[in-house]
C-alpha cells in the first residue's frame, strides 16, 4: 500500500488512524495490510445528478457536497437568509453536530451514511405547510424500495424510518416564514447506509442500516440521487394538490397504527392506541376513555 501511494509505512499507519478516528471500521492483518468493513464511496455531484429527472434537477439552484460540516440543516438555514427564494441541496460525508428532533444528536461516521438537507421555497402561508413530514417520509420509503428492493419499510409518526422494529433513518424539518407570506423549508434526512456494526451495537435504541438488511454494500450515490428525485417530486405534488394523496399512502406504511403508544407533547403526555393520521398529518390517538384526539406535534413511542 505504501509503495502504491508513495508513502512510508509510518505515513500509511497515521492515515489509517485518522480514518479510524472518523468512525470508519478498518481491519488489519500483519504483513497483509488493511481492509475496510464496506466499500468507501465518496458522494459526487455528477453521480447524484444522474438519477434526477431533468425537470426536477432544473428546480435546484445550488448543489453542495462537503467532506465535513456541523449540520446540513443549519448550513441551509443560514444560506437561505442570504439567498432568498432559492432551492438548494446539501450533502456532507460527516456531520460534527448532526441533530435530530428535540435537539437529539445524530451519529454518522465519515463516508458511511447519507446526511442530506433540501432547502425548498413556498409562496404560501406557513399554516399551509402542515404534514411535510408525511410526504418526506414517503419519499424516503419510495426511494429505498426502488434503489434497494427492500420490502417492509415503515414510517413511525412523526419522522422515523423503520424496518423490522429497528430505526433506519430520521427526518428533521425546519420552517422559516411569515403568516400571509412566503416561507422556506429545510428538510433534513439522515439515513443509515453502511453503518459499522461496532457503532450499531453501541447505540442504545434498536437501529439498523441498508448494508445490514441487504448484506451488500449499496451505492450511496444511487440512494442519494433517487431519494432527492422522489423528495422534489413529492414537494411538487404537494404544492399542486396538498396532502390528501400522501395521507392515503401513509396508511400502507404506518408503523404505529393499532399499537399502544405514549406521546409526549410540549405541554403534556398522553397514552392510548394509535389510529392512523388525520388529513393534516396529525396522529390520531384513542385515549383510555375511548376519545379520539389529534396530535399535531410531539414524540411518539411504543407503550410497552
């Protein structure tokens, strides 16, 4: 390896240590060299764009890919303040301060998963944007079904991508705007693609990844491109006809329906049986006194 790269053994070892520090699992064998747990593939603009239709691609004003960034969502929120009425997408190979809902941290090793955010502008009142998590989740599921052929992927209200009771990914939505005016939305998607087994074992909650499900290394550029194409297509459809089409599709992927759940809102905690979602994307919960309540925001978990 050193001869091929024109480096000393010490320089190779130092580089390996740097990659390990970024979370990449590397196996070593005396007198044989090093081997990564999965194929290391950089995201590239050219490869991702290949999977987008010309019409959807034309709606993106800017395309960013970083080796490292604090947060793709935070980057586009800042970008939107200086670049009004532009649509942009941001990917990063590593996030130093990745976040999920409720300010939870999001762990993602270098060159392993997909950390992506899309900035999209709407010329509608901010109140018209309820339910974006519904169409965003469906975009991820539809993309994965096409790119990986994995069956049985489900959506856990409001923002989790699930497979076999394990979390595969999550969505974070930040909305900036005014009542009676235009607004911008940043949709962040974190998806476990080639998550190292070691890290999966260290995470407290049951998580999984594409490579764990399929037992093969799937191209991240392929998944990223198809996922972005579906997300833009769903946003276009939402702008034209609203949420009704997506509510029907959600019912086929609903992870919580019929299950006992506990929902924590900003002001209280509720328990009951999940009964699907309403026309605005809110969770329908049947409480112990058989009353159906609609919850528009909160954090849902199975009530074991």
